[in-house]
C-alpha cells in the first residue's frame, strides 16, 4: 500500500484530492506596538495608529505565510469587508515572513 498522493501519470500529484482542505486566510492592515498601560486604557472611540498609511495595500496570509497583497473593499453582495488581490507574493525562504500577530 502506498502512502503517496495519487499522480496524474506524469509523476505530478493530483491536486484534486486537496481541493476541499480548509486554509486559514488572514488579512493584516498594519501593526503597532504599545505599552501595556496604553492598551489597558483603550476605550470605545479610541484611534490606534498603525504602521502603514491609509490606502496602503493590506497583506493576505495563508496559514501564517505571506501570500498576496491587495486593497480593502466592500463586498457588494454582503456589505462585508473583502480584499481585492493586486499582487501575489513570491514564496519566501523559510522563516522569512512574519505571521500575523
């Protein structure tokens, strides 16, 4: 019995067996670092400034690895936030990208 994925005949695994695997997608608008005392004083209406200017591309992570960048938009059908992918990022060397905090 083989433990390898089925192949397409040319030695390449058939990706169809993986199509229903769920991946975690995370969108990061930016980051900031604040002392604990400032975080404890956050209240509704407070503004937390991030490390990116307004309108800058957001990062899209797949299972903690940077995958793409894009624009934050409103999904017309649902009114929820969405991301329009504008750039797919080349795979980085292991441990080169920092996952979302």
